[in-house]
């Protein structure tokens, strides 16, 4: 037999589990996206005024595994997105991070990129 107390307790537990599941899904999506946030560097620190960032000028910009079109696309960035970058360039490509390169002609570098 179910008592009113056990029904209320079950509903509260269900709500708590539901919100916990929502939190897990959000964290999981953030981890799976693998994309650093536009306002923080790879290590989670805020970029300073001298930090290197790029602003995407193309409608969609492919992020590649290496500095050339022969490398596979690992991500895409939308126009206007600002992401941390490194001063390194190779063959017209700008390095964002290890295994993440974009075509320099579609990436407007900040003053901190040298």
C-alpha cells in the first residue's frame, strides 16, 4: 500500500533525479563539443589584452587537424566567433591549438597575434 508520505517522497526524488540528469547532459555536451569558449583560453583563463585571438570572417570556417586543406575538418566556426589562437602560422593557416588550424584568410587576428 502506498502512503501519502511515500508518494511525495517519490515525486521529490524524481524531480531531483531529473535535474541531475539535465546537469549531466549539459556537462556531457560541453565536453563532447571540444570547443573552447569564446571568452576563455584553453586553460580556462581569460585572454588578456595582449592575447592572440581570431575573429571568423567567413560564414562558416572549417577547423582542420593540420595546416592545409588536405587535413580533415575537426570542427566548424560561425562568422563573428572569437576564439583564442596562437601566433603560429604555416602555409596561410593559423594555429588555434594542437590539432586545430584555420585558413588565415578567413580569420582576422587580434593585435596580440604579432
